[in-house]
C-alpha cells in the first residue's frame, strides 16, 4: 500500500484529470477515447476503492455530457451500458493488477529479507570459522610450542644443576634441549604454513609416536615405550593429527603431574576404529575433583572433531589411562 504522501498526490492528480476532462468532453464528444488511458491511471496512483470511484466519475462525466446533448433516452442507453461495462472491466483488471503488484512487492521484500538472512548467516559462518581456526591454532600452539619450550626450560635447568658435578650430563641435557628446540621450530613452521605437524610430514603416525615417546623417555628419565598392534590402515591426516596431539598432551600431563616411573603408549588398528592408549603408573587423580582439567577439555574437543571418543580412567595412587577411539571413516 502506498504511503499517505503518494495517496494525496494521486488524489490531486485524478482531481485535475476529472476537472480537465469535463470541458474536453463538452468541447468534443470524440474525447471519450481518453478514457482508455485515464481509467487505468486511476489504479496506478490510488488504492482500489478511490480508483474505482475515479473511474465511475470519469465515465459519469462522459455519459452526463451525452445525456445533456441527447434528444431522447435511446441516445443515452447504449453509452450508459458501455460505460457501466467499462467501469466493471476496468475495475476488475485494476484491482487484479494492484493485487499482483502488491504480491510482487511482498515477494521482493521476502527475497530481500532472505538475502539479508543469507548474508548474516555467511557473516556468522565466517566468524565461527575464524573462531574455530583461532581455537585450533591455540590448541596446536599449546600442544607443540608451549610444551616444547617447557621441555627446553626443564632441560636447561637440569643442565645447570649438573654444571659443576657432571659435565657429561650437562652435554646430554643441552643436546636434548637443542633437539627439542629444533622439533618445536619445525612445528612452528608447519603451523605457519598450515601443514600437518612436523612429526607427521616425514613419517607415518606409528613412527612419529615412537620418536615422540623415545624423546620423552630421554628427557624425563622415565621408562617410556610405544607399541602398535593390528593391521595398519590409512587414517587420514586429520585423524593422525588428533592422535598425535592427544599423545603429546597426555605425555605433558605425565611430565607435569603424574610423578610416574613408567608410561606406555599403544596404538591399535581394529576392524572399524583405531585406538590410542596412554597408560602411566603415577599418582593418578580424583576425576570428581579434576573434571576436565589437565587439558582434557581441549583434548576431548579435538577428538570430537573426528567423531571420536575420549575416556579417562584414574584414581588417587592408581595411575592414569587415557583412551582415544576414532572411527576410520
């Protein structure tokens, strides 16, 4: 529906048309052909009801002038019937046209609203993608760079403690620190290049886990071993990254919290799923008190991204078992 300003302009325009049409008809009866142009204009500038009234007035002016000039009623009857038919037909077409235009306007508004909604969804999707990417990078940095730097600090502190009494131990600790720093640098470069973790670029997952556990044992002095079972099947980069990161986080927890003497990492390829287990004989923890602490929440979220599950078994003085199970497809 047109707003008030447009309606008043339409009223003024049609009033002017009627006022000018009267003398035109009085001057020449042949001006009746103008009705074919003026009647449709009524529905173009006014709502339906006023437009019908305008059409009636225009035709009434024409019939009225003919009636004044007519010598008998027979001369008016035919024009009157024609005018009535014109009013009916023009009104029906005009009202149908207005409804069609209104429906088109309504659909155009719906399309515009859908476009706005689509743009908003796209914006939110981009924002969610950015947030997810930031969370992924934060988790990767935590699992790689932060833990690597923590290991370097611990190794340098150990070297400093042995500086005056055991030079060979100092050299060993410093060598491990250099190796850890190089591995962390490779991880940083892989993150910057948006590639897979450095440990996976040069070897399969099982070998990467073996190297990770071996280095962990050398750095901590714990009895650390890595085993694998089942027929090896291709996992896909995303699953391998999740399993490697889960192992890194689990070993970091063993280093910081477990006070363990031994830790075992096992990778089993089953018929439908691959299972990773990290088992230590350390102090354990009460899961009711810890909840999703020790980085378990981030680990669980990462595993969920590949439709996997993470379970934790632990108790005070009973060690800890972290189990990650991921389907192949």
